[in-house]
C-alpha cells in the first residue's frame, strides 16, 4: 500500500503577554523605528513565569485536534520541534503527550533550531508514508525569551514565544488524491555553527546559555540558501515555483522574505507574513503563520503551499504541500 501524509488540521497558540518595540527601547539602546525598518517587527509575545514550552505546545496541539475533528486518542506520533525544551530530558514531546492525554504512541523532539518545523514535517511524513503510524501531531513550540540576553540589542529585539501544530494523517493515495506533502529538502552545514548558536549547554557548560548571532553574516547566507531549498522541492514535485498558491516562510526578517520573493519572482500577495506581531518564534513561526492564513480565509483546502526556513547549524530547508 502506498501512503501520503495529508494535513487534517492546524492550531496556534501565543502567550498573552506582549512586548512592544517601545518596551524594548527602555531596556536596550534601540528604537521602534530601527527594529521596524531592519526587521519588520512591531511586537512579540512572551511567555509568563511558569508558562512552559510544553504548555504552549499543548494549547496548539489541542487547537489542531479540534480543527481536525479528532481527539488525542487518535494520535500515535508526536514530534515537537524546539530549541527551548522544558527540561534536558525527557523530550518536550513526552510531556505534551501526557498533557493532552494522548496514548502511548511514539513521541520525540527534533532540534534544528529555526528550521525545526520543516525537519519535523519531513520526518513525520516519512513515518506516516512508511505505514508504521497513522496520525501525527507535528508541533513547533518555543520559549526563546528564556535564552535571550536581554542586554544584547542585536538579538533580544528579534525573537518571540509561541507554538503551532499540524495534525498529519496517513492516507492511501486513492483517498488523498493530489493532497499531501509532495516534497521536502533538508540541509545543514555545521561549519557555520559560529554564526548562530547558544553559548551554553549540558555538556559544555552545564548551563543554558544565551543566543549569540552574527546577524549580518546569517542575513547574507539566507536568501541564497532558502531559495535553493524552495527551487529544489518545486523541481522534485515538477511544479514551477510561481505556481504555488501560498508562500509560508519562517519569519526571521521581512527583508529576507522580500529578498526571496524578488529572487524567485513571487508576488507579495502570495506571502503569509506574521512577523510584525510575533517576531521570530523559531520552530513555531511556520505553523503559526500557516494558521493565520487559514484563520483569515486566505489559505483554503486544496491550495499549494510552500514552506521554508533557515536557522542555527546552519540548517535550512523547504517543504511543498497540497493542503
Ligand atoms: O531565524 C534564524 C535566522 N536568523 C536570521 O535570519 C537573522 C538574520 N539577520 C538579520 O535579520 C539582521 O542581520 C539583523 C536584523 C539581526 C540586523 O540587521 P542588519 O541590517 O544586518 O544590521 P547589522 O547587524 O549590520 O548592524 C548595523 C548597525 C550596527 O551599528 P554600527 O556598527 O553600524 O554602528 C549595530 O550595532 O545596527 C546596530 N544595531 C542596532 N541598532 C539599534 C544592531 N542591533 C540594533 C538594534 N537597535 N536592536
């Protein structure tokens, strides 16, 4: 039997607390004007004390299950893409499994920083298409605010917290029709670790550490690598890039998104951008943006959607899906 991984539903969650650019300009030497012009960000959501990555993930997962018309009992695979797990172990996926009351399927985390959701989506697709699992929750969830150096204006203005989730289902090709994940492309170049990393961790320092980034160097790598990944998935699926209905990018910087739009001859009305109100939520940004596009009626069943991301590692990738 041949299976496809089809999207059944999606869900999003943002913490209530909001931090504006003006709030940040009281903490570090920055301004609303600089942040908006250089990144497109106006404000971001930040988790409150005691609000954990697994809490955000569980909220998004429940919303996705509701959207799919399913319950936690229907799920036999949970993959959480996160760089900010609740604990060193067990995985945040294990904690989410318990919080939403899912049965004893498989559950694990994926760490590919901002590319995490693309890695998780591609991994879930392979599990479902192999016929071993029937329904997966694929979640991107982050509390990046916990690993920010709030005195470093080069990073603390960029990131936000949040979670987004997809429910993917293995369907036989006859049932799926042309829907489902069509292609994915995952890459990492570990020689570029120094461009974006956290200066702490279990083995190195026995501490959590803070985000360190050579922003302009990451910026210079972004448009080329992201475009390469997008072209690769479209070529694999035999679809011209310009034929996509929606471009749902990782929300790192509006100027990176615009650079890709220009390079690949896309139109601005094909782009789902949430960066102004959410900032960069790392692995959560793609499902959050996708959910925003569904919620306001732009993305509809049957549309062709292209996802992309780049992050620490450097990792980068893309996925093409008929939803
Ligand atoms: O999601 C993971 C992947 N991450 C990314 O893709 C992020 C990629 N990088 C970026 O988005 C951009 O590089 C940034 C938004 C981080 C920075 O923008 P930039 O245009 O590359 O600025 P820059 O780093 O070259 O810095 C230009 C100036 C510097 O001042 P001098 O040396 O010219 O006097 C910085 O110190 O801007 C200064 N600066 C700031 N000024 C006000 C850096 N951060 C700030 C700030 N407010 N928050």
